[in-house]
């Protein structure tokens, strides 16, 4: 019999020193596998930008009510996203005005027509008194954006070229 009155097979089954390295190796492999995966936080994806600034367009004559303006290029992917009335919820979409701040759009209404036109309305997230209205026909956009007391518009200049303008609300002529 084994030591202290144990059955010899019990002593063998309970204490096999040759299995210990394999168990350690198996544990090390499993821990290495588990900890090799990156940890992802629940961070939302970066919003698509509706437009980017460009500098290759010729300057447009300034009107007295325009405070500043710049040439922009619309993102075709963002336009498709904006015009999709069935998309709920919309993926994050943002705009950048002159101050370098990105404003995420909260789209509240999308009216799309079969002739590739759409009217998109909504609010600017995390901005008191911020709203927008976009009119899109194909790849041409006209827009009005309010951020507090500030007023911005997007104009189609020609051949798909657009401009972002900040207007002085006190001097804009009535329509």
C-alpha cells in the first residue's frame, strides 16, 4: 500500500508531478491568448464630415453682408447618408465651421424625393440654439445653419463647387 494507508492508485492520481509543467504551460497559453486581444471601449465612431475645406477655387467677389467665406468640397458619402430618409438612426455626421469646432448633427427630419432631392433638418448636438436646414439636389447643396446668433450659409458657386459663408444677420438684405 501507499504511504499512511492510502491506496497506491489514489496517491498516483492525486499527485502526478509529470503533469504539472503541462498544466502551467496550458494556463500560460490560455492567458496569453485572452490578453492578446485589444480592449475596445464603447467609443462611437468618428462622425462623417459633410464637407472639407479646399483652396483650389478662385475667390468670389464679397458682398457687404458676408463676414467671411471659404471654398468647400462636399463628401459624396455624407450626401448619400443625409439623403437616406429610411436610415434611422443615422450614423454620426458632423460639420466644421470657421472656428475649427466640429458640430455633430442631430437629424430630425429627412424628406427625400425620387428625383434625387432632399430636405434635411435638425439640430446641432450639444449646442444651445443651433439648427440647420440642408437642401440637396444630386450633388448640389444649399444650406442655412444657425449657431446662437451666428448665421452661416452654403452656396453652390458653379460646376459642383460650393462656398461656406458666415453672414452678418444685421446687414443681410431681406429675400
